[in-house]
């Protein structure tokens, strides 16, 4: 079941206000993303998008397995949400939550970097066109086999968290 509550209930903070509640078609659901009037949930090998009333808008098969445990890793550039499933990236339209494109075999969630998107992969960083998911190039990075990899950006510096270690990479 997925239940959506109002962020600012009309009855005040003491009384939760249920906006919608929907029984999901399966078990072990993962809440992926929320938009103003949409909710995306991964359940039963599909990405299910619900409207504000809890009605199903779409259900599409996932082309990458959901292997991540705990809180899903979602990054955004304002136009698109990038969900790391634990094995790949599913890109959603940030307004409608409709799937746009997928990248398989990634080591962590992507981050916007300049006009591109960087995603950690075995042996390096894949540079993607954020609108299409097309690979523009791959930058070699030796991580010594450490996975998963979390990325962050501070100015022009790219930070990689590899297990317990944080590494700063700068453009050459």
C-alpha cells in the first residue's frame, strides 16, 4: 500500500491529512519519486505511476533489476529524476514521472556536471547526454574494485565516495 499525506495539512501539523491511499499490485514495493501530482513506485519488476487520487497512470516493465536496499538513490537536475536501482539508472521526467531512458550496469547514481551527466561505471565515469542517455564518452578511473560509488559535485570538483573513502577528482 502507498499512502500520500499532505505536506501542510489543513487541520494543522497534529492531524495528518491523507491525500490518497492505494493498494499496490504486489509486495516489496519501493517508493521511487514524488512529483506535484504523481507518485512512482517500483513493484513486481514494474514502475507504476499513480496520479494524485491514487489511480494508476502507467505501469511499465523495468529493464534493470532493483537490487538496492534501504533508501533509493535519486538525483535530479530539475527536468529529470535519476533513480539508481542498485544495478542501473532509470531516468524519469521530473513532472510526469514517465520513464525516459535507462542505463544498465552502473555502480551508483549519476550527478549533473556542467551540461552533461556523470555516472560511475566499472573502470570509470560514463559521460551522458542527460536528455537522451546517449554515452558521449567514458573517462577512465581506477577505483580498485570498490563499489558502490556515490558522486557529488563541489564547484568543478567531483567527489566520489567509495565505501568509507572520499576521493576528490578535478578536471585536468
